């Protein structure tokens, strides 16, 4: 993931820029879920994750995909839950864990035949942004 704050010295990315920007979400609540025509925005008390691919929601051990009944309801059930941990593996997955053991998982792999160039964007409360 590259952000506007990446520092490149002699062709190498500064180690500080490799820290996951999603750590800022820990102890924040999912405050809103915004469904737009073909994408989703998740707001965490001012930190906004925009997903151009639909995530998977895990509630009570059950997985819900966008094309399944109950997906929207289960995603909205996570509103007001606090984030306990984030796991970000570049080009693989972003997992957001909540205090009730629910999760939001966003697949970050882009296949060779896909027409998207980025899976999402993230803007934190300090107006730092990243795309992935």
C-alpha cells in the first residue's frame, strides 16, 4: 500500500511508511455504514474506509457475503461495536475484529482479469490517506 506520506530514499520506502494505517481504528467504533451504488463506506468515528469490493461480514461465527440474504443486516449489526484489532496483509486481506467477536474481512487480491486497479481507500481523522 502506498500513501501520500511515503518517503522514498535511494529507491527504498522509509520503514515508518510501512506501518499499517489501520491501527488507528483500534478502540474506535464502527459509527456508520454507507451503501453507495457500487461501493461501500465504513466510518470509524471520522476514519473512513471506502471499499470498491464488497467485504465479508462474520457474525456469531457465520460468514455473510454481499450476494447472500442478511448481508446488509449483519453489517449494520456491527455498528457501534469497538474495533479490538486490525490485521493487514498487503495485497492479501484486511481484517477488522470487533469486541463482540464479529469481523469485517476485505479481500485485497486483484485477479488478472479484474477491471479494478484498487480495492479501496482509507482516510484517517488526520486527513492522511492511502489506497490499496
